[in-house]
C-alpha cells in the first residue's frame, strides 16, 4: 500500500508555494547544505546518476528551495537535485530563498519524503518520533498536521521498540513492516532474535510468522511435581524391597493407604508369598 500523501506540499505549507514574485537566484553549490532535519538517510545512487545526466543535458529546470542560515543556505526542497548537481560538477545552482522556522523545516522534510514515498518504514518511524519529541506534540496532533491517521503513526513508531538488529533488517528490506508488526506481539522478548533468525533462514512470510507467534506465546503445560514422599515411608519401602527382592511402593491417603508389590511370573509371585508367610 502506498504511504504517500494525496496533497501537494503547498497545501500544508502555503509559504513554500512558488509565486510570480519569487526571485530565482544563483548561488554556489558549495554554499548549500542538506536539510539538517532530513529523515532519509540513504539515497538511490542510480536515481542520482540518472538525474545528473539529465542536468548535464538540460540543466536544472526547477529551482531548489532554500533558506538562509548562519553559514550559507539549507535546502528546503530539492536535495536530490542538489546532490545530482554536485555529481555533475556544477559551480552554482538556481534557488528560491524562503524564510522558514526549524519547526517548519522538520515537518516539510518529512512531508516531502512521504509524498515521494522515499522513506523506509524505519526512517518514517524515526521521523514521526523526532517530530513529536521536538515539537512536544501527541500522535493525534501530529496525524492532523501531516494528514495521516493516528493509527498509522502509532503502528510505525511502535517498530522502534524492536531490538536494534531487527530494526536494521527492516531498514535494509530483509524484513517487511508486516514482519516487524508481528514480532511486536511476542510476549517473551528474549525469544525475538532467535525467532527472527528462523524467519530469515526459512524465508517465512508475514502470515506464517503470525501463526507461529500464536503458538510461541502459548504457555507450556507445566507438569505437576510429585510431592516428596515422607522419609518414614521411603525407609519402609527400602526395607520391604530388600526383604522381598522386588519393587515396592507404599502410598498413604487421607483415610487409608496401600502397598504395591511387583512380581513378574507365577514363580516370582509364589516366592514373594513364601517370604511373607515366613
């Protein structure tokens, strides 16, 4: 299912919408730096290479949106174009300068990537978590601001509760978000990593994982421990075993007890009776 947004970024941030009055300026590539709140940690090198070839042939058609910072400019929208321009060896790039707060930069960086469906589930989860912490807002408030459902944000953020190794597998695509959500259901957290090894080794799909986790969470039937027999009875059993030459068990109940004497053949039975008679 696509995670992208149905609205354009200007629907959330009218202040970044390009206007006729905006002035396109050219600034040195070296004065630009990525958005410090960029949630995406990896970029598709092949896509950057293709964009570089396009820039070499046609130039940068759409200016990059930036904001002035203490040192140079921070990219608001267009980090791909910036990276491709560097790869292409451009000295300067066309930009439109906007005034935005840190808060707007954080939201905008996340929204741009969600709209393009660029983020891994883990990157998306970290972005939601960071936004809530930095802006001191609830999941419900964040959902309204981003145009997402609260349950979606909650499910994504819950992934961060998994062990780091599992998070890494989800981030690199070895496990899906569905696998991650299922693993959250394991009650004994010490069983998570061994179970993940099983998933990877046997290439289990989400449905198979969900079924196995139901079994994994079932409490094993504990065998009732036999009560320790009275030392007096143990001593009497030992005396009878030695005298009769066979296994003897003495059971004591609330009102009565019983003695069980084992025999194997008719001759063995006659031998035991003879011992008792004597």
